[in-house]
């Protein structure tokens, strides 16, 4: 029984450590243009580490329209982007 408890505790620690390693990393950017009709936003951003992309200006889709409606041209933002169904997409916004 003691061996099982030790193994269970070790497993929990390993899972917790893996989750911390996958913590969300936000990227800083400035909203250049919001296109509600097309459902896209143009962002001047710092390096996107998870996508291995240098700092540049890019057009992104958003996960939903509500996220797009929160963005204003010229606004400083922090966001997470990823490939969703092959499209570069803002998945989280601070």
C-alpha cells in the first residue's frame, strides 16, 4: 500500500510539473487594424515563440467575434496565437 501511495504522489508531481512547463506565454503587440466583417485583426507583434516567428506585422483570425470586438486600433495588447485548422488565430487575449 505504501508503494502505491508513493507511486501516486510521484505521478501527481510529474503531471503538475508538465502542466507548469506548458504555461501559456503571451506575446505583446499593437492592434493595427480590426476587420469585423472579415473576422480578422492585423497585429504588429513581438516574436511568437510557440510558432517560431520573428517580430512582424501579421493578420490573424480570432476564436470568436466577441474577442475581435474588444480590440481597438492603436491598442497595446497581450495575446496568444496558434494555428487552428491551418489558420493563424488569436486564441487568448489579456
